[in-house]
């Protein structure tokens, strides 16, 4: 039987398939309809210090091979999350939970994390959203500036011993510079990529199909971008990279793993099929067994380029 356990920082996971933030709610909503016990982890939708209603509709539009969203980080806020949702992640809740945190200032990020840390819970760690293109201010300011990324990462690192993942944006000149800043400041891992800035136009009304004009493009259309970013980060960093972007089946996941991803996140695919994550877990196990790969880690970063073999 193939060993598919993985370790990231001080956390271990039964497998490498996580559900991406913003695509699976808080995880508890689908517990009765999806076999979430098969998953390695669920990453919650972004939690902010204060509640957010998000952007006005229309805020989701389907595109060719993807979708554009401008939800605007709608969520219940940190206090309600701690009081009402966090207790539901008890020992009986499977899989492991990673809390995604977003904010507009360093203070907001830090206060949100500290509030969650102030109570006892079974969460395994945090993913920090510094890369959201769907709000008018906040995360993107950190995600495109290496110095701001380093400073925020350092402050959050001091506030928790739990797993700390920084979620990176593709909307930058050099994603490896941002990744290195996060690594040097104490991040356990980086996840990449968040959505790509996009727009959709109604030619009859001559208006944008999204109320905010621009939104975040996700789905299969961005997979080539995600793969390239993950490979660049893998070759530049010594901490794990978690791959995101257009993963709809096990083959997509394996592509990311070969490019250097230690784990992957399933996002947009779950809107079409909420069971896509568990199905990808089974598909990866089948691929490993068929190819007689006894340890999943032997597959990470084994991409053969035209000029050299990247072995990590």
C-alpha cells in the first residue's frame, strides 16, 4: 500500500488533498453530504476581524473553462467564528482544519489570529490570505510587496506555534521574491496560486458581468499559470509549496505534484461536484499504485525539464 501521509511544518496529514478557502464554506456545511473524512484538510473561507457582507451582486459569472468571482470575503467575523463555528471542529470532526485569515491591516490580521489562538481548539494551523483581488483594499497590498509580506509573516509567526501558510498571488512580477520573504520570516509553507485578475463583459448591455468590474478568475483556465508558479517556487524555496489552480481530477493533481507541490487544493471544481476532492484522493492513490510508487514523497518535484531533471 502506498504511503500518502505528508508533513508540512509541525503538522501531519493523512493525504495531500485539501479543499481550498472560499470554495467549501467552513467545512461543516457539507459534512453530511460529502465524505470529508477522505480529505487531508479543509481550509475555511477567509475569516476577518469584523463581519463582512461582501460585494454586491452580481459577484459570480461563469467563463470558458472557469469562473470569475468577486465575493469580497463575506464572512461571519472572528468573534462569531470563535463562538459558534470553532467549537464544531471537535475531535470527531474529520479532516484537519486550517483557518484562512484575511485583513486590511497588519493589526487586523494579528488580532484575528490572536483571538482564535486565545481559545482551545483542534485546528491544525492557518493560511494567511495576502493575495485576494476581490476587495478594494487589504491583502493584495501585502501580497505584492516582499517587505510587507515579511513583516506580516514575522508578526504572525510570533503569535502562533501552529502551521503557518502564506497564500500568494500570481498578480506579481516575481512570485519567488514574495515566497522567499515569507520563508525567511518564518512561514512553514506557501500556497499558490490565488485567482488571476479578470473580467467579463455583456455586449448587449455594454456592462461588466461583475458589479466590481474586475474579479478573480479561477478554474481550469488558470492551471498552466498555477503550474508555472508552483514550479518556480519549488526551485527557489526550501519550504513546502501547496499547489492551487484548475485542479479537477487526479491527473491535474499529479501535474502539480511533479511540478513541486507537496499538497494540492481543490477549489472551483467543488462548485460543480462537491465530491471532487474525495474523488481526487482516490484517483491519486490509484495512480501511485498503478505506477508502483510506494511513497508519495518520491513523486514531489520529479518533473523532467528539457534541460535538466529537477529532483529537489
